[in-house]
């Protein structure tokens, strides 16, 4: 079963994604380095939680986009 993240983690992650959408990828390690640069002062645990949420959110967006493309192909 997955872990539940606090609203603070989600809020910070969404704000970072909104402000720096091109800096993040589906790679957790890459996102971890970016978060440590952008969210200075965050503990290691908080940094990892934010990076994990961003990675999860980007994977969900990618899946959603591919599902929409498949639906368009079916309609044609």
C-alpha cells in the first residue's frame, strides 16, 4: 500500500511544477536533485517526499495524455 502525503508536500510539489514545469522528469533521482536546489532548507525526508510526488504526478499526466491519444485514434 502506498504512503499518504500531507497537504503541505502536495502544495509545495504543485507549486514547483507550476513554476518550473520543464525542469522535472519521470526520473526520481533527477527530480530529487532539482528539488534540493529549488527548495533549500527542506529536510532529506521532505525533499524525497516532494520529489516522489512530482514523479508520481508526471507519470499520471503522461498516462492521461496517452489515453487521450488512444481515444482520438479510436474515434477516427
